[in-house]
C-alpha cells in the first residue's frame, strides 16, 4: 500500500522539497488533483465499510464488541485489510486538507505537513501490523486459562509444564506435563487423559493437537508450578484491568 503514490501532489518527498523551497506552487491542476483524491476516498471508503461490516458480523457471532474482536480475532488477513483501508482513507483525507489549505492560504507548509503526516501514518500502521503478526509468525501462546482448567481437574495434582503454540488460524498445539493424584491404576489414568483432552477440545475447538504427559512432580516442579500460576494470575489481572480501562 502506498498512499503517498495515490495522493497526487502529496508524494512522500514533496513535504521536504516544499519546505526547503519556501516558495508558492502553481495551483494549476489542483482541482483535478482534488477530484482524483475525492474519487480515491470514495473507493477506499467503500472498501473500508465492507471490512467493518465483516468485523461487526464476526463480533456479533462471538458475542463481544468490535474492538474486542479486532484484538482477539484469529484472521490476520481481515485485520490487515481493515488497517490498509483505514490508513488509505485517513491518508487521502490528509492530502485533501493539505491541498485545500494550500490553495486557500497560499502557504505550502500545509501540504508539506500533510505529506509528513501520511509518512508517519504509514510507519505507525506498519509497526502495529508487524507487532500484532509477530506472535503468529513465531508461534504465540494461546488462552492462559488452559492452565487453570487443568489445575481444576480433581484427578490432577500439579501442572508441572504447559506449552501452547499456535500453528495456524485453525490449528493449535497444547502439550502439558501433569502429576495425577495418587491411587489411579493404568486404566483410570487413560480414562482421565481421554476425558480431559475431550473437554479441552470442546472448550478450545482450535486446539486440535493435545498431548498430556503424566510425570511425577518433584519439589522443584511444584515450586515452579506455583510461581507460574502466580505469574499467570498477575498477567490475567493486568489484561482484565486494561480491558476495563478501554
């Protein structure tokens, strides 16, 4: 996406060139430029509306708001399209305002400022998209509530290790090391593992690869499990506080 290229006179280098020249520019062709930008705004706006409608539909199905859907949505393509369309519309608006103020006042600084704003907008959106996509590229962890779920099972004494990794939009790996309470024979252990994996797959449908390894927890494992649980509780509390503030 190159808003600067779409914005007629407001190309990426025009801001610096206009400010360094310190002279007025010829207004010929600006009306055509404004018309072209108006058409671009309509085109980008229609695409943005379609993306917003799609996000709203997903949010309604999930039972939460659009902001929460954008944060928790598993489709990076939709998020990227929405960011691209929003950036394009805002960039065209900056270019329109810069050109119009330049024509009205004769001050080239307005158009130069618009050019700089468009460049800053592109950098910011690229940074946010890269930051949000990083986890999916390197295999981010998923819902931390899975540790709480495992610890809540009456047959599980300690969760000594938990690894969750997103493999794709519809595929997630869950691997856990658990220590069961004493008194279970081999058949009962197998029944417990099948029941727990089935319950997890129902709660988290995207967790299609679930592995539970039964191991005896040492004193060090139990201490580490308590520390992991405390860190998890603090992290969840911080996220809930941020969501309430939003």
